[in-house]
């Protein structure tokens, strides 16, 4: 028996909709994994571009390509899950990039955890051209791993590709809720927790999330859907804050810090998309958390009032592009996916 056969099989599941321009890069990031025992299951969700053609060019004994009528990301992921053979599951979107050592590191992590524990790690944000925008790292590591209330009420940033899952737990809860129009990852993670799973932060770089200037995500990537999803996340954040105030009487600092990062992150993301009204709304909310304000935030706020926030954010992102991929800037906030 060779070494590869002794390693547990990891199934990488990729739903794809009109991502032909980026799919090759996603597939190549799987092929280049330092971990050898993996399979790739791609489900094309009725793309009208060349996505299926691109995927078919890679098809072999370990890269499997399927297609379905346009039904949405949750349906595509569930179909991929039903076709997967691996003990462990890694979700990856068709325009994102898996870190070279991601599977190797996370398989080691999950094997050192209890059966019900799920490891998740850090990730980068890149633009449509693959230039690094910033690196997202999680804060409050000890609380993340000991306080599930803190984890779920304050951290939306555990994106779909950050954890490595045990397949049987996802099957046990019925996979993704195909009726969920948004917040699909959070819903999945919440149901896993209710089933007895624990999410454990293990510092390691997992993947690069591609942030598009004009969002075009699987099946529902319209400006209307983007607005609805952003509004949904904001309402949920307000709801969580209200619940915490009722429970604790006053907002503990760790939650205040997390909510500050949430709103400031939303503001910067909105300004980057030239959505000044949305950005101003989020900055107003971030400004409520006096104890959590960082020096960077205060400087950003001062410069924004003088130069204009949209222009300021454009300058920041141009600067990061000029620095190049070797110069990583930590995200000043936790910016979660909201599609």
C-alpha cells in the first residue's frame, strides 16, 4: 500500500456558474496541493459561458465534472456532496483559490481534534485580477475556541472554504438548505453546531477569496441580490446585538470589538464598490463602539472626511496592489461574504 492510499481522501466540492474566466485557476490550485489524496467534484449550475468546457478539459480519474439546470449554489453543493467519496469535505467556489498547503495542514489539524470538532483558518482577499487586497486573520482566538456564543453571534467571517468538514456530519444535518437565498454558510455552520459540532480556529492560511468589483457569484450575483444580502446580514447583526444586550445587560468588550470590525468592514467594502450611501450607513454604526475604535479607524475616518471615503478606499487598494503579493496587509476588520 502506497502513502497516498494510507492518507484519508479529501473531496473538494466546487459549484460553478458562469465562472469560466476563473475556473482554471481554481482547479489548478487543487492540482497543486501538497496533500496527495484528494478528488475534485465540479457541478456546473447551468452556466451560459464556457465554464463547462473549461471543466471538461481537466476531467480525469480524480477530477469529476457534472452538470445540472440552473438551480443555485446550495443545490449544486448538495449534488456534489452526494457524489463525493471522501471522508473529509472541502468546499471551494469556482473563482477562489485554495492555498497550496491547505489540505495537508487541515487534515493534520482535524486528526488531532476530537471527532465533533471542525478546524477553520485564515484567508486572503484578492481582486478580480488576482492582486492581494488584504489578509483576514481572526481575533480573540481563545474565546473563539471556548465560547460558542461568541463564535456565532460575532463572527460571520468563517467563509465556505475556511473549514475542513467531516462528510458524515454534513450528511447528518441534510447538507445545505436549498431554500436559503443568502447566509447559506452561516446557516450550515449553525446547524452543525446544534448537532453537537464545535468550530476550532487553527491559525493557517486556507484560501484566497476573490472580491469582484461588480459581484457576479453563482446563480444569484445581481446588484439586487447583493443589496438584499447585505441588508440581511446587517439586520441579523443588529438582532444579535439586541439579544446579547438582553442577556448580559451591557455588551462585553469582545462582542463590541467584533461588531465594530463587522461594521467597519462593511463600510470599507461599500466604499470600494463606490456605494457611498451604504458606506456612510455602516460607518455610522461602527462609530457607536467607542472602546473598540483602533488608531487605523480614527486615521481612516479623519482622512475620509477630508478626501472622501470612496477616493480614500481607492487609494488604499491601489497602494496594496503596488506593494504586491509579498506585502500582506492585515484586514482592519472581518469582512464576511454576503452572497
